């Protein structure tokens, strides 16, 4: 499913591989993210292509696509400036919106399950809800994370999530890894990939998803 959201809702790590299209260049080029100045600009490596400097000028159009946490993201921007020293970098405008398309290994269903997460680096648990789930991961949403914890919520952070499947008495305790992070006001949504779950838990999750899909009305 394609969706749009504001760029400030997405947290990205430096070094992510980017595929970019620059006005006047026929092919798609590889680059990588160097950094972000929120609401101002993205800083990327200038692609390695002979004569590319003639296309790196203020106002030239650029499209950016990248894969992050199992989701394809894309946005349109304009070049602000390019520099050659001390590194070949290009500054592009901060996008107003970003389009995303999620890639799923397993079918995912919407839900509303009370849940708790605990970061491996902290003992304190934090309440929230699981708002969608598959046998390989889930999306956890909360507005109850203390400000001093937000600093530790990063891509690849290891967590433990606990929840009860609503259609059974199964109590789930799953190790996981944060694959993407979105902020919206005081709310934080975490895309979580389950790690090393047992065959029993996987089977229970698959059964839950199958049962929910079975209740969907036919079109």
C-alpha cells in the first residue's frame, strides 16, 4: 500500500544507500545519505559520474528512492548546492512529503492489541498497542515513551515486546529489532521485526493472521 507522510516523521541513519535521478542525467545513480538538517536539507554523497558537476547546480530537480526497514521510500527535491572540498557532497532541499510502499514477506493484518516493549539496554517497560501484525513482525504505537528514552529508540535497536493474541489465550513474548521509526506529534510508531521466534509462536501468529483474513468481507 502506498502512503504519504511528512518527512519529519521519518528517522534515518547515515550511510543508507540512495538511488537518485538528477535533471539532465538519463540514468539512475547511486549515492548515500551523509546527514540531515531537519526542515532544511538532506546531505548526500555526490554520485561518481564523469561530468556530473555540470548537473549539480541550485534549482536542478532530483528524485530520491531508498529502501529502509522493509519499506521503499521516495521523494522529489531540488539541489541547493554542491561542494568538492573537503568532500564531494550535494545538498538537496528538505522534502515536504515522502511516499512509501511497504514490502512484506508475510501478509499483515490490522489489529489493536495492548502491548509492552522493553529496550534491551533498559529494564523499564513501556505501554502501547500493536496496530498491525504478521508472523514476521508488527507495528507498535505509543505516546507514553519518556523523553529520556527517545534518544535510545534507533534503527536496529533490540527490544522485547509482550502482547496477548486477541482470538486466543496465547501470551506472546518476542524478541525483536526496530526496523523503522515514525514520529507524529507525541506519538511514536515502531516497525518491529521478530527475531528467533519459536515454531510454536510463529504458528500461533500465522493462525491469528489467517483467522483475521477469514473474517474480511468479500468484495
